């Protein structure tokens, strides 16, 4: 169980702060069922997740040492490149990687989409949106783990690796 103030990764929504743990104020949920009230690091609003639910993926944010080890391993992570160019196949390919809930999968998405976008002559809104989403989730967790601002993460990675990832 998480505590109020904890930073957690919530599903495919990225890092959230547990704002409170309480029953929902609806007659549908029942008065004795407790929920996490989660505030996203990126974006706005509140997510509600039952504390006893295994249906939604939740885990603590990685530690600083885990973040540094991940950054050190970035050069060895293979880019995820979908060989099929049909939109629905490309979307499904990247959706499946997001569902792995790993930072390594997010790094492979970022690397793969950067390659894919560099090879294309035209911009794809879908590719740009997927890249932004992967970076938001990945950089959000790394910013919390490293104790730096989210907009400093990319430069931190590049400085650490001596190259863009």
C-alpha cells in the first residue's frame, strides 16, 4: 500500500502523487472501499484507483541508483522500429510496448521513433504524439528519481552519455 505523498507510476499515465486515500463520495462505490486520489506530474486532474486493485499497474518510482543504471544502459537498448507502415499496426506495436510498463521499453520507443521520424520526409502527428507520451512518462520518472526538473532530464541524459539517446 502506498502512503499520502508517495510518488508512484500509475498505469500508462506516468508519475502521480498520492494526494489522499479515502472512500469515493459516490453511492456506487460503497463507503468502505478505499481509493488512491492521484495527481499526475504531467497534466491535470485527479485519477482514482482502488487501493486493492490489481487491474491497474502501480509501482513506486525507481531509485536514483536505478535511474543512473538505466541511463548508463541506454546505448545498449535496441530501438523499437515497427516494420509495418500501416497506421493501426504501428499504433498496436507501440501500444504493446507501453503496456510493458518498463523504462527500457520507453527508451526503445523513443529511440525507434526518432529513427523512424528522421527517415520520413513528412511529419506524422501520431509518431510525434507517441514520442511525446513516451518521453513524458520516462522523463517524469527520471526527474523524480534524480531530483531534477523534468525539462532538465534530456540534457542530463545527453551529458551523462556524451551523446543524444
